[in-house]
């Protein structure tokens, strides 16, 4: 029957049938690829293929620090009927967060003590906060050589909210806050409304990093696609990703809401706002401004030793 229909079809109809068939086969191949990839990944982590079925015992599904999970987390419903993998994402107070940033870690920050000599770097993901942390560390520790982040957890906590242990350190990020030496160099991607108010009632210094949202989006898209432990190497397309951005469904919330929360407090004498683009175009001036804000006197020679283009 199908052969007869194809034979009687006009040439444009035949082309449409061929295109539709190719697209269907392509979707099938992509689905098979992702299914095979997930089975292989779960097998390496010590789980079985049955972890793809909800309700079956699953182990070690996401990252080196994930506890045994006996019921697979529900997927997260987003716009247009799509879903995010519940093993890597969840919704908290109406925003999407990585599952390795659990609500318990966020709420635990409310019980933490922050000091007047803390230096806290704030900013949306992929805005240059790691780069800024490196500059702060070099200024404070008078270390102008290549950073060995493996050995510098004595002073810095790279992600206050993450319940995740780096491969070279057995303590999760959010617990390092209790062990690092002063002055502590802290960083978070959480929006202002998710941070404890008493943090801002201290005399701590806050450095807010902003970046052109177009560049942030592209960088974060590649991070979504490549990061395994935090985002599960999200397999979606740019069109799907951009739609999530428009619907405020990217991790850590909407860029505009996130940026506005800190921008409205930019006139606070304890808040320094740095722009990623100015960090690139005027590197020495950026380092000098950072040193003055932190009240760390440095010579022009010292400033020049800090290579602000390294990332």
C-alpha cells in the first residue's frame, strides 16, 4: 500500500515523505544515543540500567558526592510540556537549581556566621567570578604565581551553596565555610533574595560581577552541554535553551532579576561592581580598583604581576 502511494505521489510529495522519514530516523538515532550514554554513565557510577526506570533502586547517579537514591527524583516540568532531568535539576522557590545545590545548603547559610573581614564575590554563573576570586587571592596572599587551586582551600570557598566535594578535597563546598582561615574569600551564584540578610549587616566586602547577558547565555549554554556532575551534560538544543531563558528557567533564575537584586545596592560603600568587559579592556585599572576597595596597598609592579587575562 505504502509503495503504491509513493509511486502515485507527485515529486514534491515524495520529497516531503523522504524528508519526514529522515527526520524521524534522526530523532530515533539521537534518542538511542542518549539512552546508551546514560546506561554507560550509570554503569560506570556503580548503578544499573534499571535506574532509568523510576521507583527502582538507583545508586551514584550524579557526581562523586551523591548519596544513594532509592527512588529516582521526579523530572522538573518546564514550559511547552518539556521536562528537565530530575536527577540534576529541581525547583526551589520558583527557580531552577542544580540538585547539587540543595535547599538544605541554602537554608543552612542562615545559621552561618559571617565576619567583617570576609570578602564575598557575587554574580550570575559564567560572569567572571572565578577569575575575580583568583585576583582577590593573589592580592591578599601576595602570591603572583600560577594558582594551585588544589591547595588553596585554606582561604577560599568557591561555592557556598554547593553540597559537592572537589575530587582533591573531601569536604563539601558549603561545609568549608567553617574551616577556612581568615580573611575568608567566598563566592556564591545565589541571587540576593536567597542569601541571609545578616550577611549584609556585617562589614564584609562584596564584589558583584556583571557581564553582557548575550555572552553569559552563550557561555552558560556550553556549560550546560559539557558539565557532567552539576548539569548532567544537558542534551537540548540552543532553541530549547533560549526558550528556557525567556521563561526564566535557567539555573539560578532569571539573569535580569538576579543582576537587578545586586545592582540596586551598588551605591553601598561595601559593594564593588565590576564589569567583565572592563576587566578585559582595562585589566591593570581593574586590579588597582580591586586593591583599593579591599584596602590592600600594592605597587604598580605588583599590580602588573597579576595577569588578569588568565581564566
